[in-house]
């Protein structure tokens, strides 16, 4: 990664210390185009499409920090490590439950601009070896003219490999979002779309097997007491019911946590999850009647 690569080289990987079946429900709540794949023993990786920073002009660091926090809050214990990079910088963000996120940043040439204490906290919260792993992380916090930002991220991945992390072939920190998604699809990654459902296979994607989308029920295509509609915005069925319930369970503590910290952003996020989950459950009951 270098300064000449341009903004299109911005990207991110979300490393979740849990199996894909555990990661899938909270990842669907993000309502973003994501690819989900196993990444070694006890790890999964989420590969985002990157629209917020590629097309909407948002900071990749800020976006993935929000995603990581949302995942960790809803994850009931497992941590999320976000590796991110753009034209000027790269870094890592660790989110674990309701704890404050921990981050470390390097300039594009590899110059560290983070605090050493943050890297030590990173090791502690991931339960890394206090001697061997911490010693391996220490060089990442010191200047090295031969190590750019990409090399620093690869160093982080190498340390996490000791805990069982094994990224799928082609998922290399520092690559652009499109190349990462192509590599993930070639390895059989599962597609999650913005609605929170599993997306059908996309024949235009190389190697993309996709997943079978949730089928709508017959009456959803025929209309009902709410009038004619081609597809419900809140589909019925056990999976939709569970998803709405999860949104309520995640939104309530997030709302309380945000209010306690007087964080308008997290209060809004929690309130939206609560409202969406509650309305989804109510809508499901109304359709049954």
C-alpha cells in the first residue's frame, strides 16, 4: 500500500472471534452488503462492500469502528478486530462488548502514531500471551523505514494467527474492497445483503455461490389487509420473528448504554433497532390475524 494507490484502495476486514453461524445474526443487523467466511479455528471474517467510504465520502476508520462496536455489543462476549486502510493511514480497532474501543494507527509509510498502551490493552482484551505475543506486537509500535502500513497490518495478522486466525486465500490487508470481495467469493464466502437476508447467487460474480434468499410466503405476493404489495418490508416466518426479537434484545442495552454516556449517535442506533424490532414483531402478528 502506498500513497499513489489512491482512495480506491481503501478497504477493511472485520475479524470476529466466533464461528460464522454465531456471527451471521448480528452481522445481518448491520444491513450492509457483507461477505462472511470462516477464517481459521474460532474465527470468521466479514468483507464489506465499502460503499460508505468508496461512494459516500465517509471515513473508513469511523465506519468500521461503528460496525465493530455494533457487532461487539450484540455479540454476547466475542470480540471484533477491524483492520482498515486508506490512502493516508491504516490501523486496527478492537471492540469487545460495552468496553470503549481500542485503536492503533499508522501513517501510510508505516510511521506509528498510536499509543503503546493501546497495543497492550489490545493484547490483554484478546487474551494474547502476555510475553510472546506482546513481544511480537512491540515492533509494530516502533519506527521501521522498511515496514509500511500494509506490513504493519500483516504483522497484526501474524500475531493473531497464533490464536487460530487463518484468513482465506487472497484476503490480504491493504487490497482494495473490490479485489477483496472477488477473492472472498472465489473461496465460497456467503453473501449477506442490506436487508439482512442471505442474497441469492450473483452470476456476474466470479466464483460467487451466494445463498438461497428467504422465500416470501404466497400471500405476500397476492396482497392482504394492508393492500396489494409485491413483497413485505417485514417478511413473516420464524427467521423474521427471531431477527426482530434479536433487534429488540440488542437495541435495548445499546439505547441504555448510549443514554448513560450521553452519546446521541448510539442512542439513535439503539432506538432504531428497538423500533424496527418492535414494529417487525407487531407487523408479523397483524399479518397472522
